[in-house]
């Protein structure tokens, strides 16, 4: 456990970021590029602060949509996987449609959903559609990856279906479920953004993606960058939170959460 | 499992009985039998043979983990026992522990599955861990243990329901020789003290002769019993037995009986 590699993991990307920002600013200054073509990072940052009231409100809207979509994806994904695990007939009947829902690009579904559903619901449904499949397929994989001898042991001691599920299958599937959730978190954000762009309505309740589209129409490029920055930050925070939860849950036993040595 | 159970009365001194048992796989390959086998109460019997001779299959049939294609498998139940008292304990080739649960929870599993009262379960778990010398490691996780200790946990879990019959499927095959010898001795101690019936599957001549009262040599394709050896030596067996000329003699005899089956396997 030398401290140098750990320090490097934080320091090196920060150095790259700083170098990139300096180079960006220099290119804009030296070539005298206009802000409506490419704003420098300083201007983007200033815009972020100046437009904070508008942007933060929109960030809140997008995050709420993402959260609702993510929770729905987690609940439905795990619940469906459990049902499929208990009943083959149900799995054969429904799984192809889950795949179809997954492979159809959500940006093509969004306009249709916006016709049939209230806008806010449609946006959440989009976030859900993109997020739920990784949870479903990962949980299914986890439930089917149970050690065969352990399964035999449970049969030997006459375990009921519920006991096998609770004491064997769910704990064995937990690392897979958490992996699925980690993917679903980021995807829910993407789903929410896609749906917001497709919805394209102005007004008080509009999310960050709409702010980007709107700023684009007005050639307010610095604000586009500022909104984009917020979206990236949101994505990073979501991923970081889910990775942290996963680590805390698995740290006592799972290989993925253990140190390199041992 | 109901048809495999019999009361003590009709069984007398027999703990396990296999009559004309065969196992044919779905692809038509006969893995086992026909096999006739009787194991007496309190006896230590080894099934010895090359890989693929069906010795593990025979063990799984006795445990009820697989069903025979024909023939009858019966396992004696102690008369008047409570439901909780499972008649057999099974030790797999791998430790087969739940990595997400502590040693204590792993050993408690059979009791939890049969809804044993918490207090009674605690006492049984503690006793079983003490029997295998792991009382201090109750709170450890499997990954923190060595291979030999994991196997001890697995043994404790098999003992925790206080079964009459202990079925062991090459339990020490993956361990180093030093650990293996020590576990052999500990197993013999447990067998003497707890008076269990043990059916022990192994492909090691030396291990089978050292441990068993009776060594049953099996041939492969299909798995059949080719010969039987009674290992008569004054009790208690201790480490000295490994060095004795009697032990070497038994090992030579058993090896000779085994060699045709090895030749058969390599010729196939």
C-alpha cells in the first residue's frame, strides 16, 4: 500500500485537466476565436456562475427525472428478474419484449411517448426504458450463477423456494445487481436528457437538456458549455455514489471490493 | 426422499443400503452399476477408484442429491427423531461455503433452513466449530481462511445437525499433504468420538487404507465394485500406523486391485 500510486491516481488526471484547460484558453486567446464559435473555459465558468439560477433549477428537474427513472428501473428490473427466475413460462413470454424495448433506440420512441403520455411521465418513462434492461439482465445472470454445490446443499437440507431465494440466490446475485445498477444510473441520465431534447418545451419545468437546445438556437454557446459541464458533473456524481454503495455493501467478501494483495 | 427413508426396526445394524442401483445419464451413458452396497452403522467405508468410476455419483445417490435410474437406495433414520435431525451430512470436494456469510452463519445454515430455535442453534454451532477446532474463527469470513480451515468449516456444517451418516466426496483432495494428514487424523478422532457412519470417496489408496475399516475398489465405465478389503488394525489408529509394514502391505494389495481399472481407463 504505497501512497504514490494512490496519489498518482488523483493527481495525474487533475494535471491533464489543468493542461487541457490552459491549452484551450490559449487557443481561444491567440486565435481570437469569438465566443459564439468557441468560448474559452474562463467564459464558460463565468457563464455558469451568472446563469446559476436558471441552470440550477434545470439541473434539479433533470436530476429528479433521472432519479425517478432509475428507481423505477431498479425496482422493475430486479422484480422482473426474480419473476423470470421463478417461472420459465413467464421468462419465455416476456423476455423477448424486454430485449426489443432495449434495442429500439430510445430517441426514436420518445416522440411517440410524448404523444400518448403527459410530458413529465413520458420523460421518466424514457429514463426508465434505458435504465431497466441492464438491471434485468445482470440480475438474471446473477441469479443463474449460483454455485451448483451450494444449490445442492440447499436441496439436501430441504430448503424452500423462498429460503433458497433469500439465503442463496439473492446474496449470490448481489454483486451482479449492483453492477447493473451502476450502469443503470448513468443510462437513466442519458434517457432523461434524450427525452428532454425530444420534448423540447420551454417554460419553468424544463431540464438541462432543454437549456442546451434552447441556448443552441440562440447561439448562446457559453451557456451550452456550462449546461454540458453540469450534466457531466451529475453523471460523475451518480456513478461515484453507486460505486461507493457497491463497495460498502461488498467489501467484506467480494473479490471486486478487496484490495489487490491477497 | 420419502421412499429412501426407513425406520430403524427393519434396518437393524445397516445405515445405508443400495440394491441393484444404476444411474444412466440422459445421453444414454451408464455411469454406475448395477451396484449393491451395505454400510453398517458406525462403519467407516471408503469408495476408491479412478476419476469417472461413479463413486461420487454413488455418494450423491445416497444423499438424495440425484435419483437412481433403477434399483433402491435406503438410508436409515433414527427412530423418533425430530424433523430437524437430518439423517445425512455431506462434505463436498470444494469447501462450498457462502462467501458472503461468516463462518458462524455458514455452519448455522442447515439449522436455519430447518427453522431450529435460535438458542439451540447457537449452542449447536458453537459445539460443531469446537469439534473441528475453529471456535475462535466464528466471525471470520471464508476468504480469510486457509484451504484446510475452509474444509474444517465445511465439516462443521455437516456435523451441526448431528447426522448419523457423514458422506464425504474427496474432501481433502485439493489440500497439501501436511494439512491432509492432519485432517485425516482429526476426522478419525471425530469418527471415534461421535460414532458416525462415514462413507468416504477418494482416489488416494493411502488415504483410503489409513482411514477406513473397509475399502471398496470400483472400476469405471460403468462404475462397479471390483473388490473389497477389510483393513484390520488395532484401534486407535495413530500416525504410527502410516509408518507400519501392515499399512504398506494393505496399500500394496489395494493398489494391485486398482491397477486393472486404471489400465482399463487408459485403454478406453
